[in-house]
C-alpha cells in the first residue's frame, strides 16, 4: 500500500465515520475508497463493516446518557439486529465477486434514493413519554430486514433505521440517532464475526482506515448538533450518485 492510498483511506474513514454519526451513509465513502484502491468488491464490503465499527462505538458512547434510559425496548431491537445481520452476512459470503459486483451499482442507487427520501419517510417525533412504552413485536419485525440489509451491504443502513425507528419509537431526532448508533454497532459486530470467519477482511486497509473512522464517529456527534442536516445529506447524496454512476 502506497502512502497516498493510506492517506486516502484514512480521510475516507474520517468522513465516513462522521457522516454515519450524523445520519448514516458513510459506507458510500469507505466502500468506494477501498474499491478504488483495488480491493475486490466482497472484501471491500466486508472490510468496510470492520472499519465502521470504531465509529459506531464512539458515536454510541457519545450518546450513552440517552441510551441508558431506553430500557427493555432496546434489547428487543438488539436481538432482531443480531439475527438479521447474521443472515445478511451469510448471504454476502454465498456470492462470488462477479455476482456481487453486478449488484453493487443497483444497491448504491437504491440506497442513495432511500437516503434522499429519508426526511419524507420519518414521521413527526412523538412525546418522549410514549417512547418508553412497550410496542410489542412491531419494532423487532421492522428492524429485522434492516439488519439483514446491514449485514449484507450496509450503505444507507443508517437512514433506513432512522425511518423504521421513527415508526415505532417516540422522542426527538437525537434519541432516534442514539438508538440507531447502538443498533448499528450490534449489526456490525455480528457481520464482522461472520466475515472474519470467512477470511474476506483486508486487514491492511483496516489499519489505515479504522483510526479515521473512530475520530470521525466522535466528531460526527458534535457535527450533528451544529451543522444543518440538509448540508450533510446533500453531500451524502452526491457521493452516492457519483459512485452509482461510476460502478454502472
């Protein structure tokens, strides 16, 4: 790996971690940077899950005071995330690189479209007290397919979770974002276990990118509280569209 590629991966990791902490979509950058650096598509996708983990963890820790108040409902969502991510990661490993590469532009285009539609998919926040009430099995049923997608590919997973969590959870944006970061951590941990067991992780790229993701993930919470969401969303949409066109 050349120094210029290492710097590219570090910067992509920092920006990806920050974007994931704000609204999701950082996988557009990390996956794109690794494939441009010559990593095969399946390995790039699996490695992207590994390098996103530090950002998910630091973002979750930054919201820890909010997460501690969520109670039993968060555990149900974590269980659905474990099952879904395991299935999605196994599905990825069942494909070969040419078959997965043929899916990549369509996945990127779909994820970008979903991300762009995010503000219209999320309902108005409900009263915080309502967020503490039991919602039965509905939250887990909605979280499961999102976790399958997260284990399989992951780009746009954050906005998918914000949209589905908004249907079953109360509270403001920051409460939903805190829960999204927690569940993204769970999904990534399960997928990483499968990918490491399958031997498809590019560890040199992990070492170059992971420190940037960790720093970006923590900085992203600061950004989320100060930078207009519209500006961040436009950047993510532009990157997603550019990558989709490139891979097509």
